[in-house]
């Protein structure tokens, strides 16, 4: 190796590879790679495609359960939801493109995750999104919010998949690196799931969808002179989404999947034709030969390098059963999409590329795929936070509550979700604004899916392990709060530069926390995505491992919602309240401090309390349910009141009112029930081992805290609903 | 009732519509017709143009779909008196095809709007609304970006004089005012009829309000009216 | 041979997009913008037999395209220009 | 004084609208249309002090508007023309 090294003439542009990685390329190839080949190595070994910094840790996540049909490693995860049906889902980031061009970046993010899901045979039935923006007063934030929301709606609404949930945070750490994580959930029959492993010597390799253009090719530095005659015009790396074509592609693929013609299928995502063909061949232990002249081109004069590295959207690669080309072609023609046989499978284990009758590339598949670098990057454990000292409370209790419900992180997201079609397909049983979105399983008399995306980055920053646990637990709790059984998660790990040991330490800690929570809650990871280097000028984002959870509601008629239902009902608090103010929104937004350790997550208690609440919902014992999260008990009560227009009179549990009211202790829920049934509900909870106390009764048009004051539901609503529209209108 | 449900490339609410039509037709689903077909089955008494984004809403909403081969046949049947229900993108297509007067442009706020709205039923003298009360308000969702109904003053006057306005955006008590104007439509118009009241176009989605679990039941009146009229 | 079709809203037809652009320009400090109208400019690359025909015939064909599809003459005007 | 800003997609950027219009024209029988690109033409009516300035200054101001708002320069080009 060292001999080779001495003799090596390194090319001027390694296309992002390190010298060590280039040495490995030489070893694998046994010669110098040409430009196309080097480009392929470069994208295949990029952080994005190879997970080289994160692999070691991701392997430690629990991925199995009796209901898991497919864990990580395929385009999306698959779980069995009974009755011969499967839910297929994944979450993926499109952070960097969305910062450069928020509309198209977010739109193509939605398009990409949809393809990951329908490529496995699923009809996409729900979209969710987890968004993080910089400080509201940062000059770019408003424009980014507007563009991202328009882009998500523009794409999702057009393809006809309801966007049913999400989450949004604002924090200065995202000023230069916003996060746009999109999740899609689809439904399929368990015996009709499609995978990406190529098989069958000689089988045709088929390209379908949109034509290939020069979109998103990152080798600009090397080859840009050839990209355009007009050297003034730097070719943008932004891709433009075409949701109309995606809609046709969904319908055409699902129609093809109803025939018996597909051997394997895979979307062309990041690194386009390169990664899709490599992955398919590698998974199936096959070789592949591609005639690049056959690839439908949008522009003239495209080079092999451009064909292989283009990230044009709305394209798929399919291995067909031999002889079925005409049948498949007819379907894609009907939907006015391109269809081309571009190659065939071989048994050489190599990828051979031809262009204009010449061989322009020849690479071994397995060595390239399997020798992809794996780094054990140095990391340091995040030091624990100092205990929170004495806190001064600048505002009276109810005033603080009024301010909190209208603060950037707590205000209603209605302005956002009303721009999303959350109803299309007619199965949305719980619209945005509740704890989890609920979408009926189509054509099933009772069953529904419940979904939630969550992460509390300020907890993750203060303590990555607890923060990782909490993110998983919160999705589990949100799904539980609507009465559903949480089944599995997808994760989207957004972090800064992994080459800095303290960032790598955040990553390692978060994975650790996620693992513990998944194990304790029987809630495995079935798919995920990693986005690193979210960093500007050496300042990383808050560690943000966004978690998307999916559960099943066996009888949608028994679904719980958070709105109070009637006046005069008993309000019960489930779970232990200690008044943990460290890292709470109250502490940050009212007291101006981001300090202290985050609330600890006791997973055993989490499970006990959640299982007890779910049982009550399933048995129809409670009329409303809501988990206590950001903002604590007082905010949770306010949310139930605002959702219904009904007030309440409560007495807080004993202790310091601010700590008890705004502390963010975990594993807690609020439930209501007819007053006469309160004793029975309390008894049931206690029997299940869940602590419970009665806080008071619903009724009136204000939320009254004994000894602390009252605030009208109207005032709460106007603060809560007012902030985002006013901010976006430039009034704040 | 023998209904035909037309699908264009980019239609996406045909499924919602199929569920609603099936519900009021003794479990019998409508016939699915592809935009590229040039004929409709015999004996069809209701043609439905569903919501969605035909051709991506590119150029102008509904413009390209209005030229689909099937639309020639739809126009022929409509002239012969066959009922046409055109919802959301279907309404846009019907206007572009000349089945209804006027045009739908971008919402005044330039944003897509998905929410429940209150509609005042302006007339019950039609096959589509006879099961409602005149002046009744119903709550059904909208989901559109281009629902701003625009027509010249003469056209609007003609619509009003001939009782051709089907629904207007209102408050829960049925008051129609600038504050309840969802999207900038002239006169808060949410839906209109042709002169013979055989064609109804509307932006809201009554088909998404036909299930107690998903969206409520306020849209049922429309489908029950149609089913009763055509049985 | 290229043709350009300029589609604009008729006078008196409300232009929500133009209005919003005007407002946004004002809030950016461009106060001397009185009115804004947004139209479309559709550029067609013509080929085959059509491209070889006399200008008048090409123009007629493009007008036909505008009339049938590119413009909605209820609210829009169009004009055609041939280039190159 | 009027200004026209023509905003078009940069070369090589996918134009889904243009693509769909092209297909629709084909199915209407206009088979000799090779490629379609759709751009915007924004017409600004200028008034006040700005309208009275020398042409070069007006043009600079309108370019500033295009740069800041009218065009998305990541994917679009623009050109400015003054009329009347
Ligand atoms: N970007 C978004 N898109 C759609 N819905 C959203 C978005 N952000 C928040 N929501 C919805 O708003 C509600 C409140 O969100 P959040 O405060 O994150 O809920 P929770 O605290 O229960 O996790 C949820 O129903 C959520 O789905
Ligand atoms: Mg919640």
C-alpha cells in the first residue's frame, strides 16, 4: 500500500474523496479511474450515500420485532399491521437544498421520500414534516418559512397525498442551516411488497419516469466547462420538482405492480443512476451493463459523467421479468412517461457502462459497495449540565401562560397546515393540531394509522442520551394519546460536523438514547436517514434526531382527541409531577435561560402510564386525552381548552406553582371523563400502576387556576393563533 | 343512478368522490372513465369531474384537461341534459371547457387553503340541492389554490337573476359578507349552475363531508339529492 | 424558428399576483411602483414542416395555439411574435 | 413610464410547465412544436420621483427589484426593458 502511495499522482480534483480513499480506489480498480469512474466512487463514498461516519453507531439500533417485515437497508421500513396489510414508511432530510432554494428544496424533498415509499409497492397515504428554522428575527427566516411551506404544499397537494402532521421549531442555531425532514407513510398488502435486489441473468434494466437533465451534478468544479456554452451562467445545483409527473409515476408504478412483471425496483434518489444501479446489483450479487445512449435525455450533448451523476427527479429503475417489456411499456406510455430498456443484468459482478458504442466505465460492484469507508470518528461525551439554580419568575402565572402559548415555538401551526391538503383521499380522521395524525386504513372497516414526528433539540443539546430517549418517547406518547398502539419508528439524524469530537459525541449519545427507548418500548427502528455537516462557520445546529413514529388504532371509532368535550367533566392528570424546569420552554422563553439538565425519561414509567391511558381510551372510559409536553401541565390544559372553546377550573398539585405548572416532567397525560365516572377511572389507573390525581372540572369560558388567577379561552386563542400569521405578515 | 367518474392525468380526489357516490347508490360504484377515451357508456345520467391537479395545474388550472378527448363527449351529453357535477379542479375544467361561465383564478391571498368552510345554500331548485333548505348553512371543506371565481358584471348579474348561484361562502349563521369571503370570489360565490341547472360547478368538497369519522355529514345532502333526482 | 406568445390579463381583470408583487415591492422600499401586472411569456421552439412555412402562416398557427390553449380569452389577451 | 421584467428559467433547469404545455399542444395536433418554456412577464407602472429619473437610473432600480424580488436568481434569469 505504501509503495502504491509513493507512486501515486493524485488528480487535481479528488471530487471530495480523501487521499486515503483515493488510494483505496486505486487498489480496487487496479488502475487509475477515469472521470466517470472517479465520479461514481465519489458519490458512492460520500457521507450521504455511504453513511461512513454514522454506520458504526446506527448498527447498534434495535430493528427487530415480530411485526417488522423489513428493517433498515431497503428504500423504506415495512411493518405488519394485521389483516394482510403493511405500513411502509421513512423520513428523509432535504436540508441543504431547502436553504439554497426553499420552495424547490422542500418540494423535491417531499418527492424523494414519496418515491422511497411507493417503490416498495405502497400507496402513499400520509405525509408529515419536521421543520427547524433560525430565530424569527433573523432576516432570512420569514422567507425560508414561506418558501418551505409553499414547497411542501405545492408538491404534496398536487400528488394527492394528504400532509397530516409535523412539527416546527425556531432557534438561532438553525440560522444558517435550516432542517427540512419529510416523512411518507404508505400502505401495501404484505404479499405485494417490492424490493430492490436485482436478480436473473440477462434480465432487462428499465428506466422510467422523467428524462435526465443536468440537474444537481456536484462535480461543477471539474466539469463545469463542459456543462454549458454560456460560461457566465453557472449551472444551478438545485433541482426543480415536477409533482405532476410524480403523480403519474405513482399511478403507473402501482399499476405495473399489479401485474406479475417486476423482479426489483428502486427509485433514483441521491446520486441518481449511479446509486440506484449499484445498490440493485450489489444487493442481488449481480453485474449490470448499461447503455447510456439509451437513457432518455432532456438536453443534448450530455456526457456519461452527467448521465451517471444527474439527480433529475421523478425517475425509477426497474428490473423486469424477461419478455414483459411490452406490457410494462404500455402502462408507462398510457401515463405519458418515458420508458427505456437501458441495459441488462450480468453475472460478472461488474458495472460496465457504454456510450456511443464505447466502453466508458468498468467497475467492480461489491468491492466498491462493501469497501466503502467506515470511520470510527473520535468523540467525546457531552458533559452533564450543571443543576438548575434558583429561578426568578418575572411574570405572574397566568400572564406567563398567555405569553407562552403565543411564543414562536408554542404558537399554533395552523397558518402552515392550512396550506397543506390534509384531507385528500377522504380518510383523514384526525387533522393537524392534535397529538397524532390519524388516517384510516383505506377500505378497512375499523383500522387506522396514527403518526407523529417529534424531537426536542434543546434537550438533545443539554443531554444527547436523555434527548434521544425523549424524542422516541414523545412520538410513542403522542400515538398513545389518540388511543393507538405505537409499532415502530423512522429516524432522521440531523447533526453538525462529525469530524468534531463534541458533535460526534452528540451523535453517539443520541443513538444511545434512541436505542434504550426503542428497546424499552418495543418500538424498533425500521428506516432512517442521517444528515451531517449542518454547520456554518464552525457553529453546528442543535443536535436534532427527529423521530417519526407509526402506530395502529384498531377501531377508529374509539379514537381520542384532545379537545374538552363537555362542561362539568373531571380532569385527571396521569403521571408523576416533580416540577422539572431545566431546559423547559418556560425557562427559555419567559425567564430567558437555556439551562439545567433536561427532564429525565424513565422508560418503565413511560410504558406503564402510556399502556394504562391507552387501555382507558380503548375501553371508551375517557372523553379526551392529551400528553403533556412542551410548556408542561399548564400549556397542555390550555391546548385542551383552546381546541374546544370550553374552559376549566383546576387546582395544581402541591408545590411551587411555576415549577408544577410549567415543568416538563415526562410520561404524563391529561384525560377527562364524566364526573360520575372519575372514581372508576382513577381506580383503573391506580390498578395499572399509573399515578393519578384529579385537578378539577371543565366548564366556563376561562381557564382558572385556584389561587393563581384566570385567563379567558378567547385570550389564549388569540395569542396562540395570532403569532404565526402576524409574524408571516411582517407585523412582528 | 348511473354515474360516470372521469379521471384526468393528475386527478386526485376521484377516490373520495367514488366513495361518496357509492354510498348513495346502494353500494354501486360509478363507472370509471379515462380522459383519453372518446366515448361514454350509454345510459349515463350523471357525469362527474373530480378534484385534483389535472396536468399539474400548469398553464391555467383545468386548461389542458378541458381539451381532453373525453370532454367533447361530456359537452355533447351535457347539452342533451345529462347532469354534470364538477368539483374543485372539475369546476375549473368545466369553466375552461365552456360548460359554465367565468373562470377561477388564484385565491386573493395567493395561498392554498385547506379548511372547513360554511356555505349558504342559495337555491334548492335543482337536482343537486333539493334535500337542503334554502338559506341553510352547511359545513364542508375546501382545498384549493385557485378558487377565486371571476366573471364580468353582466355574467354575474345573469347568474343572480336566473337563480344560478348555488353556494356562497358565509359564516355559521349564513351571513354572507366580505369577512366570510374565503378567496376573493366575486359575490362570495362558491358554486354556480348553468342556465338549465343541469351542470353544477363548485370549489368546496362535499364528497369529503360524507362520513361521520372523516369530515362529518353535511355533504350528504348533495349526494342524496342527486341520487333521489336520478332514481 | 421561435415564437413568443405573451399572455396578459385583460384590463379590468383583477390580478392578485400583480397586486401582491406591488405590495411586496413597496415593503422593500420601492415606493414609486404604481401598478404591477403579471403575465406569461411562452416561448415555443418550432420545427418540422411548420418552421419552414412563410411567416404569415406560422403566425396564424401560433395564434391558433394561443386561442385554443395558451390563453383564456375570457380574461386574457395574447400577442404573438416570431423570432429568428 | 413602464418597465417590463422578463423572468425565465435558466438553461438546463427543468420546466415542468413548459413540458406539459408542449405535450398538450401535441395532443391538440400541433406536432411541430419542439420545445416550450414558460416565463413571466411582469409589467411595472412607475410613478413619482423614479419615473422622472434618467433611463439608466430607472433601469438600475428595476434591476434591483428583479434581483431582490421578481426573479429567483438561483434558477431564473431576468432582463429589463423600459417602455414609453
Ligand atoms: N409542519 C407541520 N405540518 C403539519 N402539521 C404540523 C406542522 N407542525 C406542527 N403541526 C401540527 O401541529 C400540532 C402541534 O404540533 P406539536 O406542538 O409539535 O405537537 P406535540 O407537542 O403534540 O408533539 C400537531 O398536530 C402537528 O401535527
Ligand atoms: Mg402531543
